[in-house]
């Protein structure tokens, strides 16, 4: 009929072009990826590149020398001494951080009056700025007016003040400061894992006659294995490359040689001796050593990260090992 409404004519031409959702997502994150590559990958590649040059740290002069910087490191006694000092410092602090961190986490995992306040106090050293922490500890360890020397003298433990900033005690002092400052990191990780361990595991161990030490060895430690692996890995990398704490400890003293670790020696070669090429070579060696140390647990076949959740069959197998403690 003439009075009927006619259908609108179809639009001519094709539909507007639209990118797939996956392509849109890639384009949206591409600027962030490029920025990260610019800030991370480029400095690494540039550092590797200038390690093959005899380059001044500030002037543009540079001469290609190939592997001469690396050959110099092999015969440089100060380089190997700094590696040894860094290894002693890192291993000592890591072991003590683990021991005190696990002990503190076990204590804080218990319920007692004021445990929440104590948990907050334990975290305090980790949030204190490094500059403040080192200044306070250098005052405490001062041989003339330090509080620690005063207390140990009053207790009759020593007849004369100990020179904690001297060559015989400077490494011990550095280890003490670092352990105090960073053991709360271990406490946080271990305490978080302890609170997820099912109580049924401990109940089963008690039924089977396990005492407190046996419950710790056969129940707690296996459950902490993955967390401790991550903590040790991170703390190893961070302590071996630690710069600020050792650098601040050597300021104003005459024993800086005895805690001159590899990061400090690298800094001195780069900005005190103006040998950017040699400093870059040491940084590359340090990077490769840490990358190899981080990769070694995986290449050795060990897999400390469990693939099952607490309370699953693997967790049940954990407490079953406690059933043997009665016969031991």
C-alpha cells in the first residue's frame, strides 16, 4: 500500500576498519614496554659495549681495546680481594638474617599479649633510611662515647674500649648493621608463610609423639622451603651488590680498605680513577656472576617451589614423616 513505511536504504560502502582487540592491547602497552626497555636494556647493553673500550668517565675520548679490561681484572689483586670481601659480607649477613628472621617469625607467630605491637616494632629497622641507620650505629659503636662500648665496659667484659670502626672490627660492625637493618625482610616472608600452614599438620605430629624440635624439623621447615629459597635468592643478590651501607660505613674512617666490596671498588674505578671502561667490565662480571648464581638452582634439577597448595596430598605427606619420630 502507498501508506506503508518503506525500509531505509542500506548504507553504501564497507564497515569502518577496526583493529582486533589483541592488537589494540599491544598498542596500549607498547609505550610502557619501550620505556622499560629504554631504562633497563639500553644501560645494560651500553655498559657491555664500553667495557671493550679504554674510556674516560666524563670526557668523550675512548679507544677500543677488546678484552684488555677483563684481562686486567684477572691479574688485579684488589679486584679479587673485593670479591672475597663481598662474598664474606654477603654470606655472613644472609646466614644471620635467616637465623634471626626465622626465630623472630616463629616467636611472632604465637599469640601473646602485645604481639601486634611487637610485630610493628620488628618491622621498624627495615623502614629506617639507610643514612639514618648507619649514622645511629656509628654513634653507638664509637670507641670514645659510644653506648655499646660504655655498656660492655660497665659489665666488665673488656678493659678498654673496642675500636669498632678500626681495621680489626669494621667488617663485624658492617655485618651487625646490615643484619639489624634487613632481617625484618625475612621475618615478613616467613611469618606470612607460617600463618598459612594448616594446624592439622602440627596436631598430627603431636599425636604421633613429636616434640617441639621434631615438629619444627619435620613440619615447619618443609613448609618454609619455597619461601626460604626466594628469600635467600633475593637477599644474596641484594647483599652482594649492596653499596650504600658499606659506603656510608667507610666515610670518616681510615679502615675503608677492609670493607671495600666489589660494588664500592667498581664505583671507585669509575668515578675516582675515571676508568669507565674498567668499571663497566667489573659491573658486567658482577652481573654474570649473579645471573649464574640465580640460574644454578634450576639447572641443577632442584625445584624448591611446590606445585600444590597447603592441605593437599603433598602437605599430608609432610606430617606423615613425623610418624617416624616416635621410633627415633
